[in-house]
């Protein structure tokens, strides 16, 4: 399982780091491998199915995860030529990525009466933090309150990696009986918390002359560093790898290995933002092999209603709606893709040193929106003046979860939104709540709010005005009448259940389409994203403006992964890209000059477990940034053709991030080409 041996001079440090990580997992009552129950990252088991009985084989252990449907790869690969198909293969490395949240890990520990502690801590799971602190100090859980008002970003970096900061502050505060505050500086935080692991991917496929990819095998290996923490990337990378495409023979093999660098940590859309682009590159290479436009090959292989996808899904049935093929066609027409492609080709014919590319890709991002993957609590209290106090178990990371929870309370109770106040998230106020992550926590918190509101509405019903009498002041009058009658107006709500076994079983998918037009400078290697268009199926959004921001933010974060964010280490394994001087997140000149984002209108989510017919946002659009990466690759191919290399076989191999140095090298620029015409 460990395909890269650990350097002998790092063995001691690696063992110590792994032991420390294991200790924190035990202290936190960690059940899975990555700490993210929201991502359904579970070890062992297997199970799951593709809707076609036993046609899908699932294998999973601590270091490997595979899904195989149809024939084994060795069988169809050897027969491709005899079946009149082109057999092609390729590879792709996508480097690691740091979370680079605005607020680094921080904790404030305050001793409280009775020997307990109140800890305000930047984290994504107060319950896990509470359990870890109580375990470290030998305290009852009821004496440790972990609180969160809001966090300056997290992206998975505060699921587990914050625990050393929180525990250190707590131990010092308990020992000295004084408040203790710790706040990591940027370099220390980046050096210690890891991030998205790099992926070494490969593919091989068989495609006929019509562009139908009948057989495909994807392989992805993730570098987990000194800890066995790659299960989030592993399980999700495997189970989401089919993206939007069917194939008679489909196989995906994932693994993670250890090396002498800081351990990896779950990072926004773990694994998925790497394996889906690997699949998209495979579709690109398939098109090149048979001489068809990439769009045509993608269209020929999209799932259709009734197809059996991975993880127990039958596309277009049982509430798993499938609007993507229609979205693809309407977006292609609205964005004038055909005409713009002709303009790109004309531009490339007229310019020697600047080239453009245009690519369009889809995404199908499965969501396991059930009580096994997510557990969230809520408490609602209506005060005598009609104002409402709300507490819930989710953490405000900048994704607007407090706003959505307040809106849900106002909607369900029929009270003014301005009268709803949201308390700090507290491990004592809503005990047992799970991670905030995986993009669906807001929806699940709203379900808990609706559950509590249902209880309150039943108590308030006898005091509601008759039909037609619900005008201004009606809510306050209802509350006063119930209060005068001695009715309790405090209630709790819960969303959760037993954790499912085996691979995820998706309840629905957030789907989308993107088209990116990119221009490169072959001499300097600089890349400019001229225009990016995104169309997302968000169901009936809980808050369209918040979800719009989540789509934009996720897409731009992924652009950093594909173009600018380089993670490097010294020969001893020490990280060398620390802080903004060495590590380049997307800045003003890296985002698209024109960014258009729209939602599919009038498309309520019909999944039985959907929250008010909405769909999760944030992570689903990230893989769409592959459109920009592939557009840049197309521009590089145009530059190489002018340099005398017009062959597309073997396929052009470029890795991510596609930095200016990488672009310039791939364009085959040579001083002998600098001649007057």
C-alpha cells in the first residue's frame, strides 16, 4: 500500500507525527479515517450498487478503494483494436493545495466555575473538539463548552487540524486557572496543518469512431504524507469519478501512500476535484484519438435517464432528477459556443505567440443528504415579545448557514425574519452535532430547524388567528396568548440517524455546466481567463444570493489548484511554500475577466429527502474549473502546432498547476523561431 518508501532520516519524525495524529483521532472519538462524517468517508465494508444488481464490484480497505463494472480492463484493452476501437492512455498529476483560510487556527480557553472550560475555537465540529479537550484533561463532557460564532474560512482545514491548538490552550488554562489564547501565524499554520494531497492519476480507454467511450479505467494515487489520513480523498475520489458519463466497462482504482511530508487534511471537494478532471482529460484525449470535437464526445457519453450510475443511483428516477443533458444543450446555444470556437480558431491562425482555447465540461456531484452522514441539532425559543432565539449545531464558515437557519425559522413559524436571532454554536446547546462540511450541512441544519418549528407550531395552533386574520401584529398576539396560557414555547429539533455502511448512496446530484475561454502567452507562459460561464442546477435555492457566492467562490478556489497554487517541500520534507510570498492563491488578475453564473430556473429538487426542494452548493462547481485547465491545454496545442509539432498522439501531457513556467515550456518556444517575416 505504501508505494513510496519513507526516507530513513525522516522515519522518526514521521512515526512521531503519525502517533500524534492517531492520538488526536482517539481523543476525538474518531470513527472514520478523515474525520469528515459529512463526506461519508468510512473504512472497511464495501457494498453499494449501481442499480443493476451485482454488476458493480466494490472493494475497500484502509489504503485502497475500487469500483469495477463490466469487464476487467485487461480484457477490453486487449480486444479494442479487434472491436474497431482506438485504445488510448494518458496521465495527469494534480498537485496539492493549502486551505489558505483568512483566519488561521486559533483558540481562547476560559476557566469557568466548577473546574470546567469554555473554549472559543475556530473549528468545524464543536462536538469533536469538546470530546478531545475533555479526553485530554479527564473532564466530563458536560463541563467543556466549545463555542463558535463564525470562522474566517475552513474548507476542511479545521475538521481535525485545529485540535493541537485547542488542546494546548485548554491544558494551559486548566493548569494555571487563567484565560489562554493561541493564534497561529500564517507560516506556522501552513507548515503544520497540511492540505489537499497531490494526486498522480492515469487512464486508459477504448473509443469508437463515433466518439462513444465504451470502456474506461481510471487510477488515482494520493500522497497522504506521514499520516493515514487520505480516506476522504480516496472514497470521494473513487465514488464521484464517473462524473456525468456512462460506460459499459468502468473501473476506478484509488489508493493513498505515505511520504515524509506533513500529513494531508481534507480540503474542499476532497478527491473529487482531482478525479473528475482526470476523467475529463480522458474524454479530451478520446476526442483527439478519433478526430472529433471534444464537445461531441462528451455529448455522446452523457448519462441518460434510466442509466445505472455509481453508488446505488438510477439516473432520472427515484427523485434523482437529471437535467444536465438539457442544460448542456441550452447553455451551448445561449453561450454561442460554436461561433466562439470559430473565433478562437481564427485568432490562433492570426497570432503566433498568443493562443486561445475554449472548452465546455459538465459536472455531476452526488450528495448523500441523509441522517447517517449528517447529524445536526437545533433549539428554538420564542420569547414573550415574539422575538425568536435560535441555536443550531452547524458552524458559520462564511457559507451563510446562520442566515439560512434564521430564514427557515421565520418561514416555518410565520414570524418576522428580523425578529430571529441566532446564538453562537455551542457543544452544550446542541450536543452531538456532527461536522460542518460536505456542502450539505446548511440543508441539514434547516431540517433540524423545521423539526423544532413543527413542535412549536403544534403548541401555537390553538392561539393562531382564524383564516384571514394573520395581519400585522398577529404573530405577537399569538405568542402573547400562548404565553398567558402558560404554554412552553421552547423546543428542540434534530436531524440524524444511524451511519450507513459501505460506500455512499447518493440521494441526488447538484449538476452543472461550464464553458471557459482562455488566452495564453507562449513567450511568457502567462494565462488569462477571458470568460467563464457557469450554469448550475441548485434546485430551489434556500438563498439564491448566498448560493451564488458559494458557486463563484468554489470555482475560483479550484482555479488556484489548476493554475497558481504550488505546494513544494525541501529534500528533508519541510514545506517551503509558506505565506503569500511563496504561495499564490488566485488574485485580481487570475480570476476570469468575465464571470457569468446562473441557476437553472424552476427546477425544484424532487428527491424525497431534499430540504425545501433545494440542492447543496459550494463544492459541486469546483470540478468545473477543469474547463479552464483544458482550454489552456487546447491553447498550448495550438502553440505547439505553430512550433512544428502538430501531432496529438501520444496525447499532450501537462500537469496542474499550469504555472507560467509550465505553459511556456509546453509551448516549445525556441529562440530559433524568433525571425522576421
